[in-house]
C-alpha cells in the first residue's frame, strides 16, 4: 500500500427532496450538522478532502473543505459529482486515487479508506467498491484518474447519472464488508431514517 494518502470527495450534490426543507447534510445530528460527523470520520485518512456540490451552492462554505461544483447544471446523479472531482484532480496534476463517500452516512467506518486502499490492485487500476450483505454500495468506493475518460464519456455523451451503470464498463474489485451494528453504510434520505440513525447512535453510546 502506498503511504501517500488518497484524495477524497464527499458527495453532497443531491436535492434532498425526501427530507423536506433544506439539505440533509445540514440537518442536526446529535447537536451537529450531519455533514460535520461524516467529515470527522474520514478526513484524517484523506488528503485533500473535497466536497462535491451543485454549482452556485454556498451552503457548505463554512465546513472548511474545497468545494467542487458540478460541471453540468441541474443535479444529474452522483456520477456527475465523481466526474467533476476527478476532472478537478486532473487539472491540478494529482494522481493519488479518489475515495467517494456520501454526505448522509453517519456510521461510515473510520477504516474505510485503509480497507479500500488495501483492496486496490494497482496493476490494472480497477475501481474498488464496497459491497454490504451482497449489495454493491458504489458511493463508498475508490477511483483513479485513469478512469476519467470513461466517466467523462458516460456523463457527457451517454447521459449516465448512476455509478452502478459506469461500473459495467470498468474492471472493479468488490470489497465485501463484514456486517455490523449500526449498519456502517446506512444512508439518511427521509426523516424516518434520520430518527432511526439517532436511535442507533443513542443505543451505541448508552
């Protein structure tokens, strides 16, 4: 494993329509914004850590992360966030790998980056993607600058928005994660899921 830390990007480009008012990344989670918790859990293992957001979004200015606005208008899915972040890295001449993480995953494992890096086999530069209980979790994954041409083509020429679709075109290594409680890759998309996550946290801390 290369001792150089990979870069990372937190995906926060979604509209959060199912949550009601405001962006879910800013919702209170045990006294702090949900996004702040995610940052704390992964930032020590990444350099730099970027934040993917819609173009013109100023809601995230106070979190201390470099913002990477979507290169295309109107949210088109997480693949646009990945494309924009990889392009930003390429423009800066960085080639350290890029770890994806969503903004709504309060239990993201603190060892996620290390396990992704350990699973990476640099020879053919595959994507490394987490699987949990047999289901791919592509927003928890490791990508390389090498993948940018395929991703750019998928976004700009094919109109693809989802990560799973582009994985069909790229070699990838599946990292099957050991089940745990609370579920490490649980995403918050609704008020009910926010309540459930807070109950898990209270139970874990009790």
